[in-house]
């Protein structure tokens, strides 16, 4: 988890209007960030009263059921790196939760419609329609994740280009 200063710098890079925040607003934003990270990682870290992150000792390298693949392709590693530094992790979580709720609703409606129709053909059509809607929700979720990644990728490319220009000057 990022320190308060790292969090502040990354937020200002992602959202220039964040420079107008007061110190109290920064502390609140950082507390919300730490709280969200703690919840999404299964409560493995906590925030001290001064706003700095504290690690709880743990024998596990990751949360139960959450394991990174041992080998990632270059694009997969880049995507993981960009998403780890993203300012939109909360938005991704909201999209995922909404997609699961919508999928559950579609499933329940399809099953109820299938039970209400007396003809097997009508039941099949109701279930097939539900399956198509579920597929559409999954595809839409993936598209929304790509749209959410666009600003992060643009920022990553801009900062990488800036580092490439600055590096030769420092040599």
C-alpha cells in the first residue's frame, strides 16, 4: 500500500484538480483509499491513527483464494502493474459488484420464466434468452474495464516517455 505522500503524488498526477484539496480532505481521501485497499485485500493491512499504513503479520503470501499466476505475459504484467497504480480501483470494484448482481438477477428471472411456461420450447427460449443476456453482461463488463484502463495506460505511457527524455539528460 502506498504511503500518504506517494498516494498524494499519484492522485495529483491522475487528477490535477486534486491539488485544490485541503490537508483535511487529503487525510480523508487517504483513509478512504486505505480502507478500500484493506477490504479488497481481505483485511491484511490497516491504517494507524496518524494515517500511515500498518502491515499485520501474516503467514500467507496472499489472501485466501487470490493467487497471481506464476508466469505472466509481458502485456499481462504491464496490465497488472498499471492496475496496481490505478486511481480507479474503486470503480473497477463497483463495476464487478454490479455485474454480479445483474447476472444473478438475470439468472433468477430466466429460471422463473422457464418454470412458468408449460411448453418445453417456450422454456428453452426463456433460458436461451437469459443466457444471451448473461453473455452480454459479461462482455459489457470487460469493455467497461478496458474503458476504465484508458486513462491509466495513457498516464503510464506519458510518464514512461517523460522518464525516457529525462534519463539521457541526467547522464
